[in-house]
């Protein structure tokens, strides 16, 4: 069977910059960050008191109050982003063959808010008072299940859990399902709501987070010499991936063409990246081979760019290994500088930003880049967005456990093949 072409026809997102894609994109292009002091719970007893929280989120914009009470926050985020993406794509689900449509989402942790709440009930009020919704709310597959129920999608439906690479793994799976003829339409990306008292405490204990509590707006600073850790974020990013002819028949707007996916394992350490970057480099080269794209065609990399000392130096080495001399001719930027590290949702928001970059021919910046690091010596598009001729772009995600995933997108041209 010949490979079918896959395009992005809808993008939905929820993050600390808002929950409408046009507004989020405008803020990214202005270099506006959303990292602030934590407001959704009392973090005064934590070593780190900053995060990329979604403030004033109203789930009833996308569901009724009864539904909202039955869904953990991470699923609420997923529904909000998924409904946005479907609506924005113009997809009429009533006329869609339900068995040819599905949902694959990445979720790093799942319903952490519900776990914490019901643990408190168990300890204070006893086992008989634990909510019957505990399991349906906490399970990582609740989010894709809820979106499938809402839209009547009867095709492939599951969750990918590979820590911070979850959403990108999910997107790659969804891409292959459409390309190989197993589905015509897939919702894919990721969702996460781990900015909770326990979630924050766990990452504090790992010593993985920035401790710039006094200047949260400058805490996430990928590739900068003075970076000291990542900043937790939350939200969801979901794309509509669609077979090209299916999209053309209904006159859909196309953001970009999804052309390649690669994945590898470091097989090195449960939390630390393998220093040479050989695993991520191979994920990138495998994705390019899957796409049939040469290194010289790639103009932009939306980097994993976490703002940790180990990751950013490793990713720079990996990009150099994958691209050779061409690495110095590409634009590279990190969306996490503005939205923080959304864990299992990161790849969804970042793939959406990559598709928007190709659509509008502009690269969002890496903000808070003030002092170059000799180990990070590429073009990170510091502090200001940049208009550029973009043909092909790549988005990287690397997760605890040594999981590496890369997707490749191309500026859409109807005659390209």
C-alpha cells in the first residue's frame, strides 16, 4: 500500500498563556512568558513556588458542570483542547465514518489531583467515603476515552505514557495510523495537570526545578549559561491529523504536512540524559529518513529545551550529531521558555507551535536568553521572534526513562509529494 499524505487541519491548546490558540500564538511571538508564583494552591512549604499554571480555567466553556465534576483537571484540559481543535478544523463529525476516526493522546502521569484528593478522604473519612469516580478520573486513558465518546470516534483509541515524550510519541503513532490507512482522522497530542502539591514536591526532591522564586518570569531560560532547572507547566495541546484527500474534499484549511516520526531509547539512566546525545540524534535522523527529507532541507527545530544544565547541552550535541555543519544554519527555539515544561503535554503544544511556524513563516523566540553557554553554541532565536523562509521543521521531545521522540513537519504545498 502506498503511503498516504497526512496534514494538520486543526490545533487546540490550553496552557499558562491562555486557552485560545490565536491568543497563545500572539503571546509566543511577542516573547511573553506565563511563569508566575503558584496561585492554585498554597506552595509556601515547597522549595519551589513558581510554575506555568493555567489560571481561572472554566471547564464549563466546553462541558456542563456535572461532566466537569466527573473529570480530573488533566481530562478537562484535554477536552478543552480537543474540542477546540475539532471545531477549528471545521470537521463535521456527524458525516464522518466513525470507525475511521480515533484518538491517541500522551499523558505522563494522569489524574494526580484526584489521587491527592481521594487519599485525603481515605485517611480522614475512611475507605467507604472514597469517590466511585476515583478510578475513572485518575486513569491515564480517561482523556482519549472522553474525547472519543464526545465525538463518536470508534477507531484507534489509547494513551501513550513515556514521561515528557508522551505527546510526541502519541503524535507519531497517530501519524502512522493515518499514513498507513488505518484511519482517516486522528486527534492527537497530550494533556497534563501535575502542578499539584504532591507533583511539585516530587520534582523539588529530584532537584530538577529552577529555584528562581524571586523572578519567576526569568526562571525558564533554555540554553542560557545561567539556567538552573526547568519550570513545571500544565495544560494540553491537541492536533487534528487528517489524510490529505479527506481534508481536501471538505475544503479544510491546512497548517502543515506531517511527514516523519522517529523514536529511540537512551538505555542509560532513569532520569539523566545520556551525555553524548546519540539517542536523540538517532531519533532525529530516523525521523528525517521516515520523512524522506535531507538535513539541508530543515530550517527550524522546536527543541525539547528544558532549561536544565544537562538537557540543553546534550540536545545541542545531538543536533550537531544529526545535522553536521547544517546545525549552524538552522533556527532553534524552545517554547518551554514561555510555557514551562508541561511534561506529557509538552510535545502537543510544541508540535502545534511548529505547525503554526510553518503556516505563518515565523519562528517564536527562546526568551530569557541573556548569556551564551559555550556548550550551547547554536542559533536559539534569542528573545525576539524571527520571520524566516521555512520549508521543513522538527519538534523534539525527550523523557525520563530515556525516551526520545521526534516529529517532522513540512510547509504544505499541494503539489509536493
